[in-house]
C-alpha cells in the first residue's frame, strides 16, 4: 500500500446531482500513475526474467534439458490459470471491489473463505499430479525422447507444489488490486523471477537444471510472503463454507470463463506443446524463449494498464447499473485503449525489426548457438504480428469483466481457440514450428475484432473519444520510427566490427534513435497520453516536497 497516495482505496465520487461520475483528467492521471506502478513492477520483473532466460540459455542452451524444464514449468502454470488465475480479473477484482466500497467486514470474511478453500482444493490437485507425473508429461511432450520424458517427470515433481502458493498469491493480488493497493502485487513476478535466477546461479553445478525448478517453487512461496505487509489491516480467519454469498457470485462470474479456460489449458496448450515437440529437439525451447520476449511488452503495457483501469471500470459499471449513464465507462475505456496503443505499437515495430540482434544479445552465448538464435528470432517475429491485437484485446476483455460479463469473452475465446488449433494443424506440415506462432497471431486478430463488435453493442461506440485520432498519430510515428530503426541497424551492421560490443550497439543505438523519433513526432502531434505518462512518471520519481 502507498500511504497517502491517491491510489490508496480511492473511489470516484458521485456528482452532486447523483449521476455517474465523469472521468476527468485527474482520474486519467490516477490510472496512468497506477499503470506506472504496475509497469515499474513489470520492468523489474522483466529485467529479472531476461536474466533468468539468459542464465538458462547460457547454462543449458535450447536442447532436451530446457524442453523438459518447459514441460515441468507449464503444468503448475496451467493448473493455476485454470483454478485461480482465470478468476482474478474476471471475478475476484469486480466482486472484491464492490465489497471494499460497502462492506469491509464482509470482504475479510469472503477472502478468508476463499483462501481456505484454495488450500484444500489445491492440495488435492498437487497430490494427483505427483502421483501421475509420468502420464502428465507424456501428454505434453509425446514427441520427445525417453530421456527428456524422465527428466521432465523428475522436474515436474519439484515444481507442481508451486501451484498452491501461486494460487494463494493470486487471491491476495486480486484483493490488493480491489483495494487499489498496487505496489505489493506489482512486484510479485519480480521476486518469482529473482528466486529462479538466484538458485540457478548458486546451485546449477550441483543440481543442474533442477536448480531452476527449485527456484520456481521458492519463488512462488516468496510471492505470498511479499504481499502479506499490504494486508496488515486485514481481518482474516479460519472459516470453511460454500454458502457465502460473495463466493456464489464469484462462482457465477467464473463459470462462463471456465469453458474457454478448460479448452485452452486442457486441450490447446497440451496440443501446442505436443506439436512443438514433434518439430524436433529444441522446438519447445525456441517457442519458450520467443514467447517470453513477446510477453515483455505485453506485460509492461497491456497488463499494467488493464489492471490499473479494471477497478475504475468496475466502479463506473456499478454506477451505470444504478444511474443508467455509461459515458464514464466509455471515457475510461477509451483512455485505457489510447494508452495501450501509444505504447504497444512502437514496441512491436521496434522489437520486430531488432528481433535477431536482440535474441543474439540476450541468448547467444554458452550452449545457445547461432541456429538457436535464428529459430527463436523467426518465431518471435511471427508472434509479434499479433501483439498489438493481443494488447488491445486484453483491455476489451477486462471491460467485459468490469461489467461482470464473463460469458461473452468466454464464448469468443472458445471459438478463437478452436480456430487457432485448426490453423496450427493445417500449417504444421508446411511451416513446422512457425505454424504455432502464425496461428496464435491470427487468433488474437480474430478475438479482438469479435470482442470489439460485441462490446460496441453493449456500451455504445467509442468513436467520439479520440481513439482514431490517437491511432493515426501513433501509426505515423511508428512508421517514421521503423525507418529510422532499420536505417540505424543497417549502418551499424556495415561499420561495427564483430563482437559483443557490436551486438550491444545493434540493439541500443537503433532502439534509442527510433524511440526518440517516435516520441518527438507524437508530441508534436499533441498526443495527450504522452504528457500524462510523463507527468505520472515524474511524480513517482520526484520525492514529495
């Protein structure tokens, strides 16, 4: 919790006439500040994540050991996403937000019940996976060698207890987001990655890649410990019941999301990993390295802004149900979309053009070879084709969640997952591993278009809120940025001698030149979001006078 901050338990006040509160420049600034806190946490996390990936590539390359670790990592992630992760934004934050505004005692009771149920249910799941670990591994990597299967089974038995702590952390994060205490949950991923890095560096000689599996388990425990100080005023206690009204509301909101999550987690992800394993040893590793780099801007931009906007959108949606005025909701959503576009489009262009030098700089050392760089960079570029759509789509989905409508995005999700699987299978014989990335990008494009269409029918058009003007300015700036970035990269390739210094130059100089060009142009075009982000960052970095 940031004591004294406008983020701390601040809620929009109603207008004197009782109508829904109108989003103001101050509210947009608060959203930008909240996004800044989450982005800072994401920056620290992503830096540590890059170090984690670099350590992994240096010590273990992109072969069977990393494929096995990838399988052992995805299982606790899948279980968390299915049982808790998919519930946080779509059900926990909206319900917790309403309780936080009107009934704090009921909030603590609801959270207590949910935490107790989480411990009991997840303990059962952990036991089942421990018992059937070989079978689980086979489902995820049927194309791998027996040696990879055996190693993945051993690693899975180390990592799967992490799902219990990840789930507890997810519930606590949802609570803190609802209370608008963003600082503690913002850094949970940072301590998670930091733990993996630390144990890998300390124990890689003694434990080999098992050190990273142990780091994952320790990191999940640290996520829970980090958030406890933010709950110092909480009144949590031991209570076990299925009859709490808040629990029923969470279940009702979550049930529509369960279908697409089940399709994704129990069908789509296992098939994706199985298809990747059939492309040869290293396929799962290349996919994992590329996925992480794609998630870097997604986490820094889309996730941070969407989580910052969600509590405010939930408040406006509640006011709209009472007063019937949806203008506040539309304005806040438009502000969030404009912030996402201003940041995600140039990030996508820059990373696409610098994919190969970025992968080489971060990964190509130790056991990670030039061929691994080529395959990872190509996979990354295909993933990036869908990144802008994925970023916008995340905020659109959160807008449905804020209105306590989880059914619509769930049905859209099921349809697009099926399209993804069909596309991947059809393209696999011709494109191999890259069929998965192309299918993923097409899925995000389709999901975004359908979500925008259905959301427009529910809340009305957003055409009068500056979105298209901002998008036009961003596209012009991104095009100029791309030309400058590509030109700078070409010059450095011709002039700089081979070596580590050249690799650094090929990433840093084009990035700086392109970013400077982009920022200069969109500021000249008067894009408001740039000023808001700058002011929010300055307030966070400047000590109070």
